C-alpha cells in the first residue's frame, strides 16, 4: 500500500466514511504510544475488512526526517486509511486498492486545562449501540459532530455522552474516568465509543478498571476526568448546562494519581515538576 497525497472524489472514505484514522502525538519527531495506535488501526482495518498497511508504510508517515532536520517539539500526526476508490453504491469494488494518507502539523497542548481543571456538560445526543464498530476509530464520526454542536461557550471544554440506556460512555473527543471508593474506573466500550490509546495503556498497567456509570449516579462520584493521548488528562471541576449554569462541582485534586500515571505515559512533566522548575527559574 502506497501513501497518497490526494483524495479522489470516488474514494470510499470520502463517500461513505469507509475507513479508519489515528491522531498521534509526536514528541521531538517520535510517536507517543505508537504501539497502541498501530494496534487500534490494525484492529479497525480488520473489522472493516480493509487490507492493513504494512508496518513499514505506517512508520514512513513519521520516519521521514532528513539528516539534521529539526522538528517542532510537539506535532500531531493524522493517519487515514480508506478502502480506496470504486464500487457502485455500497457494493465493494472487486479488487479494492486501499489508500493511506497522512499529515503532520505543529501542536501546542492546552496545559492550563491540565492543572486548572475544566467544566463539562452532558449532551442530549445518545450514542447508538453497534458492537461491530465499538472501540475502533472509523471515519464516520457524525454522532460526535452533532454532540459537539450542543454547546458554544468557550469555558466548556467537553461534552459527556451516554448511550440509549443512559450509561455514560465517553466525551465527544476524550475518554471518561472517575474515582469512587478510592479506585479509578472507566466505562465499558463493547457497545459503542472509541477505545482511546491512553485509556488502553492505563488499563494494561492496571491503573484503571472497567465499570458502568449510570448517568443518574454521576453526581455521586468523588472525582471526574476526561483525557486522550493528545491533550493528556483534564480533571473536571464542574458539571454545567450548555448555557453555563453549574449543576455540580468537584474539588481540584491535590494529589492526582491518575493524571500522574497518564502523563508519564505521554512524557508530560507533572504539575509538581513544572512548579519546581518555574520556582528555580525565578531564583
């Protein structure tokens, strides 16, 4: 499979969302959580029946530096794999030729949200159950697009999404975590939702456990976070309505074990380390 710089009008990813994508954080030109991103892309291609790009083709999307080339400290690498062109209607072409596209752009994370906390709202949209697509990052994200339209205020960082049974699943572009009885949990994603790579890494290291969280129980949790492999983990300090009315507040964690574990995986300095550095620079 060769990388393609252009997307023809008859590409099935453009026409039907027939493909998958990954959004990867590059730090000094190196991908963060690359094994998890590659595994999820492989899993998505397998679910859709698309020929998976070779590891060499995928690695070429970021291993393109010329000798002496200096990259921005942080970038975003977006990788898209589509089934390719052709097919009448939804019918597949007899010999599909998958297409691989990628782009890297400079990136500055919203660090203030990591350490000052964020406000979130609950979206009216309810996620549909489709177990065959659950977990993968396919190109059809219309549910997320519609959910993101539900608020316009800049002081609301994310919207929480529940399923048809009013069980919380995720945020519009992040996974969801909460603390109860001293343990940290995350919702199951067997019916819907995206299995984020940071979430997978935290699960594999047993920093978090899977459990259901009914929407009616949200106000009882001890602490709430949203996070992904690009922005890191944001503690939630308030649940608000889309127009900004506060419904519930949480204190900002003083010893955020989840954020510390997640940010170690992403190569992010902890708040404590950042504060020490800033204090030393002032002396």
